[in-house]
C-alpha cells in the first residue's frame, strides 16, 4: 500500500509518500519534502498562528505536487491520504485536514486522520534499527513532554507528562533570555558546548518525589533569575562565557531530569527498550545521557534520524498507513482537533 502524508500542525509543512511493500524500512519513504516556516516567525520570537496557517495554504499543494513528481507517481498510484488532525494549532491543522480530505474525496481514496504524537512515537520505525514492541517512548517537543508505554500500534498508555511547559518550550524561552533567536533549542545546545560544566547548578524538577510527571516552567524561571543576577556589568567576553555557563547548567538540568524519569518509567514497566522522538530528541547531550542510562539497565535506545525528530510528513504517512491497514477511514465531517488526547 502507498499513502500520502500531510503534516501542518505547527510551523512546518511536511509532505511524504510511504510504501509498505518493503516492510518497515527507510526504503519505504518514496519521497519527502519539508518546508520550515522559521523565517516567517523569526521576527516575532515565536510561532504566529495566523501566519502559520496562511503559509501552509501557500505551500501544501505545491509540495504535494513535488513529492508525487519525486516519486514518479500519480494520484492513481496511491491507496490513501493521511493528514495530521491534532493536536496542534487549530488554523494550521485545518489547512492539512481540508486539503487532505478534499484530495481524498476527489481522488476517491480513503482519508486517514493521524494523531501528531502517534506520528512522532512511530518515527523510529522509519529507520533500519526498528524497536520491537513493547517499549517506553519519551516524546519531547515544543508542545509536549510525555512518557508513553507502547504495546502495539494504537495501544498506548500515558505514564506521565508535563504539568506546565514542555521541555522544548523551556529550551526556547531560556534561549530567548540568553539573547538567542527562535527557535532557541538548537542554538542553546550549541552555546552550552562552550559552557563550563558545574559553574552553576539548576534544579531537577519533580525528581525528589515519586511519579513520572514533569514540570519545566520553574526551571526556566530559575535560569532567568541566574541571568539577571550573574550577567550585570560584565565585559563582552565575560558575558558570553556566563551565558554559555548558564546554557550548560540549563541543558544539564533538563537532560538529567528526562533521564531520571525515563529510568523510572523503564523500571516501573519492567521494559528495557526506550524510544525518543520529538524535536528535543535531536539534542546530542540528551542522546548521550540516555544511551548511558539504558545501557546500565541492560537495554537500548532508539531514535529517528535528526530530520525526522522534528515535525515531518513521513511519520504521518507511516502512522496513517498503519491506521489504514487497521481499517480507519474518517467520514467527510471529521474536524481538526487541537486538543486530541493520545
Ligand atoms: O517536534 P518539533 O519540531 O515541533 C513541535 O513542537 O511540534 O519540536 C520543536 C522543538 C522546539 O522547542 C526546539 O527548540 C526543540 O524542539 N529542539 C531542540 C533541539 N532541536 C530542536 N531542543 C534542544 N536541543 C536541540 N538540539
């Protein structure tokens, strides 16, 4: 089966075609294109929902034409159209839903609404080294931080989630305090490389009590307090170093917190395989720490390739195809669901 995947939940337009003829493997991705709106939102320091929707309107159809041409296919070669139906920005979601549903109707194909986070947690299935079920998944993006037990496609149990800011959101907000441009996560991570480890220590929130929930808003506030206290009247070079030291302390605090909760989740569920997905899973320090954590437990960790850590159409095509095989076909009135629970 071959399916077109459409992702428009936030600030990336991702389109892909996936074919399951070769089983779970990277070769199944016949074509994929990603257009990032970073330049559209950069001046505003964050995603402006109305601008995101308008840009998706401009880009979605041209990108669909391009992936069909890349894969040397026509709509007649497809078996379905999958689109992200939630969660996300409602206007942005509606663009993908309307285009996906309309094309499916016009092409007389089934339309498959996909949960954005299901797309993320199945993204490692697009790699050579595919994790076997069951596993624990850590989903860390700009909008979510959650630990999920995955027993099979569609069998998910939420183990814990952030009670306030998502980890990526905390990265982005702290990066802003350090004078870095949106999206700040990758820039903060780069800055942390030249920071002195151990000069500052920030809290590991909610690790001193049982449970698998997270809280990152206090950590961002603690980093802001450090910035205000330590960065007054410094020479340019001292300011640069102090910013890097705070970035290092912040990143280490997030990485340690996530690693402590992942270890707890694996032990609680008596599992040894960990899957990491979502934008923050591209973070090198996090990857290194989780490799150590899982190795100590006799397990291993699985990631999507960096380009599939962030939002993309391939993960939506893959998840949609699994849903299609299981018999999902939405009716014509299916709506975007910005707060869809996994
Ligand atoms: O999954 P994603 O592309 O979008 C959604 O939030 O849905 O994730 C984007 C988030 C942003 O907060 C971004 O700053 C963060 O992932 N991010 C990173 C890194 N790369 C992306 N955070 C820390 N280190 C990185 N290397």
